[in-house]
């Protein structure tokens, strides 16, 4: 007897044993009724198969009409396929391939094709109009179906799929149809009976075999596969059990063809052993269905359901039986089972799985006007089921429906939710690609609307998924302008720095690197400015921004005292006819060369620096440049040249710097042994000088000079 708490505090609701018995009886009745339906439908299938006798194409003023004439009323469905294709599937129908119409085309349709698959007939065509509409008429005669195609039939002129979604469809279509993981039957795992396996194995072999079964129980198929493969060379009874277990392991690994081989190997040796493990029977039946042996798989599963109708496993087995039937072309029967299981067993895993399957029937048949209810059905399954596999599948399909037919902002939000919930999920790679495609659509919409705030939010929220956007030539410049307008320079640098590390920036790389360098320079982030500048120069040394970037990097290196790097960075300035955007760059190069005792280039850089300035420029740097030039000249015994350099400095300078050059001129005269000229220069400095330091040095120099004259006398 089971007790459950009611809504009223202190009260208890009792579920009687009689109710549980009634529920099991109800499950048994439903299972049996569906087995009868499948059995009867098998008998009637051969008698009631339909046939297409004739098909006509009629071009009307406002639409193109297709007329199909069958032996009896058809069962059909209409679906869409990538590339603006429309497919009509007629279940339980065959017919001659009507090749005479395959070449038909007009302004609305083209590429007509037929496919007779025995139990079903398919007719497809491609629509040419941008907003096609469809109308199905079957009111005149039950065996005649009419399909009209034309833009005039589309409600509000809205296309069945918004433009730009074809890539999403192509990427998701194959995965959706191929996705069919091993179904969790909820049937408990039955290990090999202890007395039986103990007769066949002992010691370490027994422990290893039991470990393999433990791996199966824990759904670690790879480890189980390796273990049971090692028991296939034993005596027949043990080989049979190992073959069955290997089939189960490979079923978990979705190696269905190989799994079927080993199930049959075990069945050939010891067929009666199979019935001892319902979970093994289920895996065998499901494997048969997945390998295309639909009828055999259904027979095995039907026998299993008949024996387990009164258990809680009946509903989930019914769903799997319906799956196998749908794969075999009996979709109408499968839909009936799904619908009944969903209604008869609410709140169970089987019900949610059936509801998901029902939604799948319409997944590729909705349009931009009708997709929301279907998305809602998937979302309901996601919210209610506790099965993690089904939960992920339902949320992905919710995102997929929105991505195919919904507004781009809603679609991006839906796909983002899936990726946040299941970052390593089965559909994660496809969802990431969908997100990239949708972001490109959303970018174009926001750019067209001039919505800078929206564009910046898009970039900040989805920075890892901008590969398609960055492929647009104007994307990065456009985004950069928006960051500037909003005063978000630091955020711009963060985004662009992360982009620079990717392989998908392509032709925007030069703009990106220069923008990172400029932004970092503006913010005073010299480490980033240097790093981005060096990267730009390494790749684009002759680029349009290379000169300015080079000089900034050189200044940063000079600021940090890295003179070797300064010389390496700025030495291209010494090439003939090369101009600096900032004349001071020549000075930094000259000082760096002086520190490294590279006197030739130090002198050349300082000469280029002085030549690049307007005549008469007087700064601390110009004065120091002349001192460097004169020092080099003196080191090469060009004393007359050094004297001339000092004289030019004296004439160009004002204030205290004149004192320095007067003193240096006196020293040069001493070197030239022109003692009277030296005396004149230092006397003038003492008389007119303003800098007490230089005046003091001149006074001392005059005293030394007087002592020298006296000593010579």
C-alpha cells in the first residue's frame, strides 16, 4: 500500500492495491489491443495497398496544380527539405514512375522527381518563388488529391522559411534523421545466473566475466566489448553467452551491424538462453530494426511485449515497437501508438518519449506561421521529463524549430539556452554552427537598423561564435565604430584581443591588429600596444600603418630602456628617403645606438633628426642630438667638425643651453691647441652665462688655462 501527501496539510491520500491492479490491467489491455492492431494491419497490408494511376500538372494563372489519381483514398503527408524542396509521401502506395513529367518546369516549380519504394511512393519538386504557398484539395473524389502551389496562396506573403536559414536546415536535417541512440528500455539488467556461470568458469576467468557484466550494467560498452571478445574461443555454451553479451556491448556502442552478427551467433548456438534476459531480448529486437530487418525485429518485440504487458515496462516497449514500425513505413500505425501511450500513461518516461515522437512527425512540415505550437510541445517535454537524453533532444529541437522559422533574436536566444544547458551535448557542434549562422543574420538586421547598442551587445554576449560575422568585410570596422560611439574602448580591446587569437579573422586581421594597437595606445596600456604592434609588423612590415606602428613600438621600448629592441625596431628609418611620422623617433634611435656604441648609426640618426625639424628649432632633444654628433666626431678625431657642431648649437640655442655649447666650444679649442680662442669662449660664458654650473666650470677652466700658461713660461 502506497501513501502520498495531499495538498492539505496533515492529510494523506491512499492509493489502494485495487487501483494498482486496475492500472496494470489497463496497461495489459492497451498492449494487447495494439498487438492486435499491428497483427491485423499486417494481414490487411497486402490486400489494401494503394496505387497511383495517373498524375497531371496544370499551369494556372495564379498557381501550378498537381492532380493525383489513386485506386483509393491515399494516406499522405507533406514535408519540406533543404534547397526549397517539397516532398509528398504516400504511405502504402505504389505506382509507375511518371517520367513524362520530370522535365516539366514553369515560373513556380521545377525539378520534379518520383521514387517508388514499394510500400511508399514519394513525389518531390523545387519551388522557385520567394514566398510559395500550398493548398491541398481532396473534396471532390476521395481517390483524387489536388495540390496547388503559388505565391498567391501564401498567407500574408510570408515564406515557409525566412531567408538565410537554408544552411541551418542542411546542417541539422541529416543529424536529426540519423540521431537514434540506444533506447533505455528501463528493463533491469539480468546477469548470468550464478550456478550456471560457475559451472563454465572459475578463478580469474570468472572474475573477469563478471566484471564484463558489471560494465554492461553500468553502460560502459567499450570495456565490456573488450572483455567478452576474449571468451569467444571457449566451448559452445560459454561462447553463446559471450556472443550475446558482446552483442549487448556493441548495441550500447551503436555498432548495430556487428551487434546483430553476435546476437545471431549466440542464438544459433543456444537459442533458449536468450529468453532468460529480457534486456538482452530488447537489445536484439531493437538491433534488428535498426539494421533494416523490420519484420523480424517487430516479431521479437511483439513476443516480448505479450509476455510483459502486465509490467511497468509495457508502455516503453510499445513506443519502441512503434519506432520500428515507422522505420518500416507504417507511420500511421506508429502515430496511433504514440498518441495512445502519451494519453494513457501520463507522467511516465514512455509518455514523454511518445510525445516527442509525435512532435517529430511535424518537425519538417511547419512554416513560419505554424512553428510556435510545435516548439511549445518540445519545450513541454524538456521541462517535464527526467530522462537526460530525451531532455537534451527536446531542448535542441525547440531551438532548431525557432532557428528555422523564428525571428533571429528569438532563435539566437533559444540556441544559446541549449548550449548553456548542454555545452558538451550530442547536438552541441551543430548548435554552435546554427548560432554562428543566426548571429550573421542578426548582425545584418541590426546593422541595417543602425542599432549600435544592439550590435555591441551581440558581440559581447556571443564573442566565441562570431566566425560567420567576422567573415563579412565590414563587420569589424562597423563594430569598432559602435564601440567608439558608446565610449567602450576597453571592451573593444578585450573583444578584439580575443579575436586576434583565432584563425577566422581573415582579411580583417590588419584592421584588427592596428585597432588593438591604437586602442591600447590611447588607454596607455603600453604592454598591449607593444605586443599588438610587434605582431602587426611581423606580418605586415610594409603595411599602410607600419611606419606609425613601428615608431610607437620603438618609443615604448625606449621608455623601458630596451635599447637593443629600439635599434631593431627603428633601424628601417635610416633607409634612404624614409621619413618618420614623429621626428623624435630618429632621436630615440640615435640614443639607443649611442648606448650600444654603434657610433656610425648614432651620428646618422641624430643628423636625420635635426634635418627633419624646422630650422631654428631649439629643444633639449636638439641640443642633446648635437652633443651626440659632436661626441662621435671627437671620437673619430674630427675636432674641427665637432667645433662646428658646437657653434651651430650655440647659434640655435637660447638660454641655459647656450652656456653648455660655449663651454664645449672652449674644450674643442683646447684640443685644437687654440688656447686664446678657448679663453675667449670661457670668458664670454663667465660674463654672459646664466647657468651657475656652467659658469663655475668655465671659471675653473680659465684658472687651469692660466696655470698652464704660467707653467709654460
